[in-house]
């Protein structure tokens, strides 16, 4: 699959995602986007994952049954809201973030509240991972990818994973050893 895709880096610190050319593709100025051969633009990680995972008709990341799909999407959204988005909001509002050229409005109080939310999210995910091998149950899914990305954002924002979140830390180590993660490093 990756042989069929051309990856194009977007220089966020330089504001390339706010350029007219990029905004013509995604008026929200957010990455990533997937541009199909017919010119269709798909943005939002969940939508891109859903599209790619279903191309061959045998989804592995987004579920096969109605129940699997519902649980995966529920956990995906929880991971996004309580970890990834919270940590990113803290980074953009309560730290220098990407710099004053990009961070034209900051609200430290809001950012710090989101830091608390990210820590609460890590505690929640730790409880989930005490009972299940993966975020949405027995199999690796897009919810795991989102938590892994969320922990990368936590690291970037210099938020420490609480020491008592041992199941989350062990899960992160297990995910870091996956061939796909090693290959992308």
C-alpha cells in the first residue's frame, strides 16, 4: 500500500498548512490529508484510516462486525478526545508550541486544563489496558494508533505518563516493538 502513496511533508512551523494552496485542499488548515487520483480530498485521520483499511474489502483496523466497528470507533473517539486532542491543546496553548508565528492565540488556562484532561485520559486508558491487550479489545486497531500518537504528543508536550499507569507504559513498549512502528522510525 505505501508504495502506491506519495508522502508530501508539510512544514508546520513555517505555516505551510495555512498557505492558500493547502487551504484550497483543506479549508481547516489541518494535516493529514489524502488526495486521491480523481482529485477527492479526504481529511481527518479517522476518515483516512477508514478509507485505506477498507480498500481491499478486508478491514483489520476498523472492524468487521457491527459490534467491532462500534467499539473501535468509540475507543478511537475517546482516545482522540481524552488524550491526543487534550495533549495537543496543552502544547498549543500552555507552551511555546510551534512558535509565535503559528501560535497567534493562546489561552494558558485552557491549555493547562487540557493537560489535566490528558493525565485523566492516561489513567482511563491504563484501566482499559489492565483488562484488555489492546485499546478496543483483543486486536490492534485504529484506536491503538490514536493512543500511540497521543502518547507521542504527550512526550512532545513534556507531560509525563503517571508512574502508576504501568499497563499503559507496558502497552506502549509492546506497540513500539511492532514491525510497522519500527519501519516508520
